[in-house]
C-alpha cells in the first residue's frame, strides 16, 4: 500500500473568515502584499453560488507510461494515488489537483466525490476534468474544473503520481496546507504564512466597501466613495461609530 503524508491545517476559524471575504478581495489584498497573481487559471465554477475556503490537499498527475501504471480502472486500487488524497480528507478540506489541463481524464467521479463529501470535504479544484458531472453537482460540494469527460482517471494520457506535494494548478503554485478560497470568480491560493495578515487587511477593506456601497446606492459620487477618498473618511468613521464598530 502506498504511504502518503497528511497536511498541517490552520484553525478552521481562519479558513471560515477567508471564505467570508471571497476570492476577489483575497486576490487584490495578496497583490498589495507582493503576490502578483494567486489566481488558479483555467478551472471555473460549475456549482454557482458556492463559496468555500479550506486547506489544500494536493494531488499531482504526470504523463502516462503504460509500463509503469496499470490500464484497468480497478487494478490494484491501493496503488492509485487519487484515492489516497481522499484518505486524508477532514471537514473543510479542499482538494487541489494538477491534472496538467488534460481534457480527457476524469480525475474523480461520483463515488469518490461522495466519499469526500461524507468525510466533510468542502470543494475540489481540478486543472482538468471530472466525470459523472451531473451526479457530482448534486452532492453539495464546490467544484471548480475545466470540463467533464466520461473517461476514468488514467484511461488516456495522465496518471496520479504524488499526494500532498507542491503542485502547479492552473499555472499557480499551491503548497499543501495553503488556504484555497473559491467562488463564482474562481479559485485563489492564500499562502498560509500570509493568511492572518491578509485577513486583517481584507476585513478593513470590506468594511469601508460596505459603507461605500450604501452611499453609491444612494447616488453618491463615485469619485468620493470608490475608492474611499480622504474627504469621505470622516463620514465613514462616523458611520462606523453609529454601527458600534469604532
């Protein structure tokens, strides 16, 4: 049986707070912190309205060589590492898969995703495809993928080779245990060491945006309220005090 390592998970409260700010704010604040683009390019949401964040369990695929990997879908299942990434699943986890952008291999299907959901998994980001997509959408997981295929995981061109190692998903580096936040805009990787500082900055940003949104909805001047101008800041501070946030 293959042996794979688990990840170090951040407090669940940190992941929940980052989920609340969303991918767009996370991406913008990371840019201000020097991470130019943490966006995972390619996978898109097929579960509209779902927003989740959690630590990344990672799975890496490489090109297939038939002399090194069995062809049959169920041959020697305990050597199939796409199963092992799920063995580590805990509530709130995200699975992030470097499937090389392959469009002919279904990394997971309904049965595997049902297991992940039963373990409390939050979402899956795949730089490639899933299969059984209709059933998968009904499970209640967040799914970010390039597409769907009827083929099983190693039927054509790629095979799983490593679990919980650094991967390049959609051209973006993901370290095991990084927090991945994903919603209708896509998936963003939050480096775990930057997560607390990101959250502090994002919460302040979200608060002034809440105030600005109210003023803009009332017909306020875009130049005054977005971004929040120095002239509008005293008004914002009074609003904060009225909300009991001072």
